C-alpha cells in the first residue's frame, strides 16, 4: 500500500488498530520525498535522522498504550514556526543559522502527542508574498503544474501535502497564506479565529493578523489537527481564554437550513471565469443540500487590500527591527555599530521584505501616522463591522478563495501590486479576525485546482468544518491527485 497517499484520518486509524507502524508510514513518506522532492522543492530542511528517532519514540508510546491522534503521524512544519534545535529560517538569509532555543506552543502540543516532524517547509521570506517566489533560498513548484507557483506564503506546506510528501502540515496566515496556497494546490487550509491557536513561537510578521493553522488532505484531517492545536496559552497574550473544543463534533451532521451569504462585492471583474463558474456550482450544490443562499453586502471590501498593506507593513517594520546582527542570525562586518546594522540588514533581507519595512516605517512616521496608520485602523474597524452586520443575517459567507487558479512562475514577481491583488478575497478575513477555510471545489480546463472559501463567525470553526465536510462528501475533488 502507498501509505504516503493516505489522509491523517486514515493513517491514525490504522496506527490505532495496530495495522501499521509509524516507522512504515515514515519510510513510505521519505521514499516519496526522495522520488519527487527534486521537482517540487517543498522543503527547506529535511530531518530524516531526527524523524526516525521520533518514529521510535512514537512506537515506544504506542507499546506503552499511550496513543493519541497524532502519535506517529509525519507532519511538515512551515519554517516560521520555531522548533527547538532545528533550523528555522523563515526562508530568510538573515536567519540562515537560527536554531531556536525554544519550541512553539503548537509544535509542543504536537510533540506531546509524539508526532513525527519530517522537515521545515519553504515559504515567502517572513511570510511576505503569495507565490513562495520570495523565498531567500529557492522556489517551490505547484505539484499540479510544475511551471506554476504553489501560492504563498505557505507554498511549501501546501505543495508538500498535495504531493503526499507528508501526511499533513502547518502553515501560517496573515492575509491568506494558508488559504490561497491550499486553493492553488487543491488541499484544505484553515485559518482559525484570531486568538484560537497560540502564536507563541510563530516568528512575528504582523502580530494583529497572524494565525497558525492546518493544511490537510481533507476536512476531517483539519478538524483532527485543530483538536490538538487550539486552546488557551498563557504564553500568548492574545490567546482566547477558551477551553479546548472538539472540532469533529458536527462532522457528518445535516446542514439543512444553514444560511450562506454571498457577498455581491466579491464577484468582481478580473476574476477568472472558470473560478466564478466553479464557485457558483458549489453554491448550487450547497443549496441542493439544504442551505439557503442570501445575497449580502460587505461594503468596505474595496478598501481591504490598501488597509491590509498599511497595517501589515507597519507591524512588520516594527517586528523586523529585531534582526540587527547582534542577538542572532546573520552578522555582516561593518566599520562601526551603525555600519554593521546597515550591512546586516542590507545583505540579510530580500527585496520584498525591504520594500515592506520601508512602507511600514513611512506609514508610522511622524507626520504620516495619522494619514496612513491611524486611518487604516479606522477602516479596519469598518471592515470588521461589515462582517458583524453580515453575520446577523447569515451563518456563513461563501466566496472564491482567490480570483484565479495558480499563476505561472515569474508572471507577477515584477509587479507587486498584481501580486498583492491575489489576496483580495482572503485579506478582509484577517482584518476582521474571523475564521475561514479553503476547500477544493473543482478544476480549470488546464487541470488546476480551484478553491472555495467559507468564512464563519468568531470561534465557529466546528460549524465551518461541518459545512465543508458536507460539501466534500458530495464532491470528488479531494480525491484527485496530481500526476507527478
Ligand atoms: N500574501 C499576503 C502578503 O504578502 C499574505 C501573506 C500571509 O498571509 N502571510 O502579505
């Protein structure tokens, strides 16, 4: 059996029944990596030796009767999530030698269950981008078409899941970085409610927007991952004081009577016809399953991209001030301290990161603060209120995840504005803080996956998963595999 092709739900069940051992699954996953990683390049760091040690730990635990859902499951982790003693670069040259002295809360929770870390996945440098082309190391290719991008910034994680180079993965989402690559790679990506999953140990990009979430082969896998990942964490001051929940609770339950909002502002010019068609079909299908579509309005949508690129860059300019060559990471030689700072940052950061630090510094500077940063915060409040109003009328909001399917490598890299626009449907969700998922909803004529975004109310992930599961069970998309 090709164990690497299985879902987390399937592998966990077989491990629990004693039908397979973690070691066997891992062998299969690494065999797969050996066969295709040279083409896809989803990983920045692979740790086979450590992974086999972890498999042995998992087997010991199972032998002693301590089986949890993630025990012995090979999982890939985005390279901006700190893993103690394991290289964590954020795909930046400035952290080329950073071995974190501590573990992120999320990976600590995975470790407690004795998961297996396969390696750290490629991404846009510091999660800034939508194509993984901004990695300081190499690009990642879309498993469905090697000439195309996997999306970003969690492109490595999404590609690894789609290509069966792991059983599941972790990503992070500041403006769409879990959902957009999930959509481009034909897998499931969930951005939890802000505060639902601890950010402790996630290298900060824009702290008021960042969330860690799962990227998986199917909806039930996403629920299982969330069961382990979510929960209050005293180490994250923005963590929500909620007990852990069972995200599988509603899977398989009827979705009759759910009100699904269709925002009129989201079916815009510039959207690919095939994407629009696939999303409309999905809405019809949900209707046939008993959901009630209702047209809604999110009137401030047109300001979302501008608002995001002020808030995110401002926070980034402050967060990235810590990379100064003193405490960790790259240190370039300089004449004096100031010269050392300047050389380190000039040599260590890539172009997009520098662009954002400059933009953010400008927006926060005296004289411009009121016109840009403060104004952006005010508009952010209006965007948040749009969602609050909408959720008085509907249970969910349905949109495409991205206006297009995966684009060609190099197509947008010289036009940052075009690149920014690929997040037009995902960004408002982060500004509002609400949870949203991307699930596969069809393919283009060229065989590229299309993603459906389902946005829910705060802390309503379990219902988002319920709706997603009902859709998934009624469609064949999640069973399709790229031909590599
Ligand atoms: N693509 C968006 C950006 O470049 C979002 C990135 C993200 O969610 N980390 O900022």
